[in-house]
C-alpha cells in the first residue's frame, strides 16, 4: 500500500471539520483562506534591492537596536546549521545571520533577505504563523504547509513595538536533518529571550528623555510571556509610554499613544515614585492629569484658588490642557 504524501495529509486535514489543533487551523487558513497548494514547489520571490532598502530604511532605528542582539543569538546557534532572521510585521526578511557553509541551502529555500514569509504567501511556517497568531511558535519539518519547506525546523517569537503593535518576528531556522524536537525547545527558549530583550532595548531607545520604570508589585501581573512590564515616565512623573505587557497589566490603551497619567496612580502608590523629584511643577502636572485637564478641579484638589492655579501654571510653564 502506497503511503500518503505530505501534500495529501495537509489537504485532508485542511478540509476536515474534526481537526481542531492549532496546526490544522493554520493549514486550513493556508489552503481555504489563501488558496495555497501544499504541493506547489515554486520558490518564493524576493523583493528588489530598492524595495528591500525602503523597508529597511523605514525600520532603521529598530534594526540598529536589534543588530547586536541578533549577533549574540547567532553566536549561540551558528554551529548547529542555523539561520537567524528578523522580519517586519508583514513577514518580509529584513536582516539575517548565516554561516557561509549553509548560505547556499538557505538561499535555495528562500530563507533570505527580501523574501516574504507571511502565512498568506508561504502557508504554515514559523515566521508567518507566529505573526498571524501573535505568539511564540515552532514549526518542525512536516508541520510546514508546503512540501518544499519540510526539510527545515523554524523557531519564532513575535516582537512588539513601544506603541503596543506587532513590529517584527525573530526566527531561527535549522537545516539539520537530525534536528530533534527537544533541541528545538532549547533554541525556541533562546529565541523568546532574545525577542524580549530587543523589545525592552527598543522601548528604552524610543523614550530617550524619560525614566524607564519596571511596573511591578501587588496586583500587577505580567502577560505570561516573560515580557517586561515597562513604563516611560517623564520629568513630571507622568507615564507617557508603556510596553505591551505593561498595557495589558495596567489596563492602558491597547495600541498607540497612551494618555499621560501619574505613574504613582498606575502603580498604586499614594505618593510619587521613590526617588522622583517632588518639585511643585510635578505636583501641579499630576493634579492636572488626575483631573483630566480640568484646571478648576485640579485647583480644588491642590486646595488653591483657580486664579492661583493659573498663575502657578504660567510660572511653571504648564499650558492649560
């Protein structure tokens, strides 16, 4: 009896209503939503040099921050036949590290700068499925949608930007035929750790004039991924930025800019954050923020008259909100 091909198995599972695993759901998206054929052996196309340059330029600061972290990750896995890749949120590879001895094989597979590895184009794969499901994934050999990709193992983690939006995917793909699932788990853990480090470093770089505070304490829980719950706090002790983990933990805006709030309020403290400046300007700014910009309410909270409040605002160079 002839054994079924990988493409036959994928097609069958993609059409099955009883297949409920996350992998089957990804296969189903690949076939039913995106109209892909698991037996298609056409190699992926690369962007032109100018198209790739435009994408890289739009993320130049992020790539500069991520570069040293990618180097460190590559140094850990380079002897195991691995290719380290960094993509944008659409799955296009913007940067990579690969051993010269392995480069030809990865280039043949299309694991190269300028290639789109979104699930819509490549079907189930580490990069694309990580971005669609917004979580850490490992796609091991035959778990790939396309038969042409079943010789590789891919370990991926998402990277979230300082605005709370998905920014990139970090991938380690292995060409080793003897790659085991146990070894995949070890690499996957390192990929996740590196992704979280890039997130935190880029968050610091995005708020160069702010204090970066770790939001921790009673009632503040992380998101379960190990991501840092960081707040960016300005000179007036107002929280002006938050990582995705901090947004989720503190109930802040899910994406985009956050409304400035007194950091002490977010962290459940009665007074300023330890060591923060207790100058009058900070106290007035906090009162205004708590009052949502209402000068009269802020004045009442401070126990002063409205006219006095306006004079202090002018002297402290705090414009009316």
